[in-house]
C-alpha cells in the first residue's frame, strides 16, 4: 500500500476546493483497501472512500483521516454475455456508457455525461434523462470495514431517488467513515436489436443528452452538479416545479454570490466556484439558498452534494 500524506483535496474534487487529506491511499488491490482501513483503525482515524470527487465538498480544514480512492486496477469493464456487463468501482461512468453503446446494449447510454465513477454512481444512484443506474443494476459487490466481501442483489441495495443502502450503512457508522467500499457492479442491459435500434441510434440518443447538458449546465466553471435533490412529485404542482432550480430562479438567486461561490447564472441548481471560492463559501451559499427558498415558498431543499470534514 502506498500511503501519501497531506494531499490537497482541491486537486481531487470537481469544485476544486477543500483542504488536505491527512493520509491518501490509491488502492490498487483489495488488500490495499483492507490495509488502508487497518491503518486508519490503528491510528484511531476515520476512513473515507471517494470516486472522482464530482459530488463532494471537502471542508477547508481538510480531513484528518485516511482517504481511499480506487486506482487503475478497479477500472475495468467485462461483457459477460446475454446483455450483462460487469464494471469495477473506479470505472468512469462515461467510459461504461460508451462501452455499452459499442456493444449495442441499451440502458445506461444516457449516463455518459455524468462525470463520476461507477462506485460514486451506485452510492448516489446517479441518473439522468430517465436512466437511473439502479434501473439496470442487478448486483453490487462491496467490502466492509472488517474486510468481508458482500454480493448484494439490486433489491437489497435499497435504491431510491439518489439513494442506496450504502448511504444508510455510511450514516450508521458516523458522518464520514464508510461502512462499505463498492468494488464492482453488474448490469442487465437490453440488446439494441431487440428494441428495433442499432448502436448508432444509442450513440445519437447519447449525443442528444450531451448537447442538452452543454446547453443547460455551467460546464466551464468548477461545480459538483445539482446542489439540491429534485422535490417529491407531491410537493410540486407541475413537472417544472419538481426542479429546485425553478424555485431558486423564482427567488431571484441566480448570480447570487458568497465569496467566490455563485449560484450559476446558467442553471440555478448549480453552485459554481466562480474563482477563489472556499468550501465554507459554497456551504454558506447552499444554506442561504435553502433559507430564502423556505421563506418564499415554504419548501425545504435537500442537499444532494456530500460534505466531508468539519464545517
Ligand atoms: C458537471 C456535473 C454534472 C453532473 N450531472 C449529474 C447527473 O446528471 N446525474 C447525477 O446523478 N449526478 C450528476 N452529477 C453528480 C456526480 O457526478 C454523481 O453523483 C456521481 O455519481 C458521483 O460519482 P463520483 O465518483 O464523483 O463520487 P464522489 O463525488 O467521489 O463521491 C460521492 C459519494 O459516493 C461515495 N463513493 C464514491 N465511490 C465509492 C465507492 N467505490 N465505494 C463506496 N462509496 C463510494 C463517496 O463516499 C461519497 O459519499 C454531476 C456532477 C457534475 C460535476
């Protein structure tokens, strides 16, 4: 196990903010994960597994524990036949989506624009344009803090909207320590042919989603995707009103800034690092947005972005 000290998390998160990880391990084997957890336990420190840091806000004071990121060994996709694909935890979701298109398999091809890893996507039950990762996932492999391997059928992953059992396990172990590390997942996809489509059609659908993203998201500025979760359908009168961005915009908050953090002028549900933002700025801005939207519309926005460290 190669353990680094004092690694700036601003280099590992899409917000490009955050302090130092006291220890940082790039795991290149299952044993590396076990060793990193053992090291954390020996030193009475917490451990935290992350993927590509695209849904993560790390405190300016960093994380006084062991941060684990899955390395190249965990970036691998295998077509196991009959429409089934298995991918390891560090596989970029974009790569997985493109792989599925090349194999002529439908079901995850619209996820190509989500910049995270497979592990992060399972943890968050990431989704876009009508495809949530849980819709096609049939099995998730993970390892717990005691080094036991688990294989869970999708029905045991408690998938819900941006929710999985892995969030429940993490919450039950305290604010930061991860109860389980997602090692791999298997998907049952649909052969394009069987639904009267070709790989080219899937590619075109994927490209259409990418264009929508480019036209609606502030992709030139550091951000972590949607700040808040969509509202329950019951809380909203129209489909537009399910989107937190609708209320944030109606509240006149587009462009509102705290320090270097800004409510995106392109997409109100994105907070961007407009230059020199701190994690504290971003958190304060998200809380300000929650407060104003609650006051004006009596709606409680729930944060989608994961916070790590002391705020
Ligand atoms: C421009 C942009 C667009 C986005 N668009 C979308 C979108 O359309 N839909 C959507 O759902 N999300 C979107 N996101 C958010 C983000 O990309 C997803 O939530 C993604 O799934 C996070 O993956 P990650 O690897 O970056 O996870 P991280 O941010 O690294 O981690 C997120 C959480 O997952 C946990 N985690 C990560 N890997 C593992 C693992 N191997 N084992 C256990 N736990 C793990 C971490 O502990 C953390 O709690 C967007 C983000 C950006 C920046």
